[in-house]
C-alpha cells in the first residue's frame, strides 16, 4: 500500500471511531468521510460499507492486543502476564460491543474472513500466554483458552449492563479469575485484590 | 385464595410455561387459556397481560430457589451449599432469559414490585448462604453477594450464546468459582472439577 493510501485509511478509521462514539454504529459513511477530510469515493474504495469499516476497526484493536500479548510472553511472571492480557481483552470487548452491538449479528452471519482471522489471532495469543502459565505451574493444567475467553467476554457483557458502575468489570474480573492463579505456587491470587 | 381459584392459577401457569417453550414469549394469551382449559376471562382475571404472566412464572421459580436455599443453610458443607445453590440460580437464569429475553427490558422498565421482590428474595437467600460460608472460612471475606449474582448471570448469558455446547455452563461455573472455595481450608476447590 502506498504511503498516502495508508494515511487515508488511518485517517478514515480514526474518524470512524470518533463518529461511532458520538452517534453510534449507525452513523452515516458520508459523515465519516467528511470528518476524515477525504472524498466519499476514497472512503468507499477502502471500505465498501459499514461492515467493512467495523471489521477494520476490530482488526486494528486485535492487532494491538496481539502485539501486546506477544510482548507479555517475556514478562517475568507468566500468570500476571496472562491475567493482565485477559483484562485488556475484556476492556476491548466492552468497547467493541458498545460500538458494534447492533451490527454484531450481521457481522457474524457474514462470516467475514477478516473477522474469523481476528478470532483466531486472539485465541492463539491467549493460548501462548496460558500455556506459559501452565508450564510455570501457576495456572491449572485443565483450563482451555476458548472457555477463558468466553468467560472474559461474559464479564464484559455484564459490565455493560451496569453503565452506572464503572468499577464492576474490575471486581468481576478479580472474582472470576481468583481461582486461576498461583494455586500451585501457593501465592495469594487475584482474590486478594477483590474488594481492596 | 379459594382452592379452585388457586387450581386455575396453577393450571394457567403450567400451560403458559408449555406454550412459551413451544412458541416463544410472544405466544397469544388465548392459546394459553385454551391449553389450560379455562376461559379467556379467567385468565385475564388472574393475569391482566403477558407481563403479569411472566412475572408470576418468575416468582414461582424464585420461591422454589429460595426454599431450596433455606434448606441448604443446614447442609454440612457451607461452601458446597453456596456453590450448589448458585449453580441452580444459573440454570434458572438461563431458562428464564430464554423465556423472557424479548420482554425483559419492558419488564425491568415497568418496575413491577413483584419483580423487585424476586430480586430481593434471591439476594437475601444468597447473602445468608455466603455469610455462612464466610463464617466457616471457606469463602473469602470480601465477596459481595450482588457481584456474585451478577457473575452467575453473566455465565448464564454466555451459555445461551452457545446453544450447541450444553456443557459450557458447567465448565464456566467451575472456571469462575474456582477461587471461591476452600482457599482458607486448603482443600481442592471447584478448579479440581474443571475439565474432569
């Protein structure tokens, strides 16, 4: 991709995030083009529709999460690395669902390969972090990364149901991951942080 | 309430559960009256509308859950009693949401006092079971029953998203409550049951 094309793409995605945040996921594409300072033609060439735009935003976030996850693979404490990454995934899930909730069913139904790639990337990154914590003995051997991600997603969903309680996600996270850490090592796990 | 009036009420509620299960929560009240073998007048006298019927079904389930919870207060193991009751709440939440998902927002908005009473009854029963496990030292001191119920509800929501995986709720439950039990007592908690 040429530099100016890449710049345009970035500018459109940044504008889309802003406009979605202000107006919800049904914001018009023309408004987004306007905010980005590009012509509608440029926007449609990069993103043929609302779904393509949403998938691109999700992909960007997932790239960032996976880069972060890979860098956590050298963190001195494998269990803290795993929990810290899962916590970021939960925050991402909350932000994304707010953004795309009304579109998510359509997105899933579209079986967009970029979305499937996001799913795989998150699972693989999480699996590497979990495997490291399991080798270290600080996460139980039987845990499946798919279940762990479903759990994190459920916590994100619950926290969205209570917009008046911004600390809920942290409390639920400490509550639900209390059994995950340091049992083998005999250290105080996340439970110790619940309610502090 | 006279015996025949109570019988009619029970018959209508049983028929409503069946018809809802077959046709979803938008089933017609006339169909429910037909199935129950009562006239539409009898049904409307007991339940002036769909919401009243749904609230009555929820109240019945909650009564059963609270009776069960009270009987668990004499269970020899306070932590097993708590977990076992929370597991039943999760099952109830799953069944109920399947039934009333499309009506739940309206139900909540209606601020029906019977629904608020259900909420309070579940919280009080759970609080008694949790307090007992905390006194026993088998549940951590800082946990709040409200958070625990939000967590259980989130697991129920997640399991509904995966209708093809009926064992998911059990796995999530073991995963998320692994930190809840027996830390103080040093026994193997629910984690030990995850993935068995």
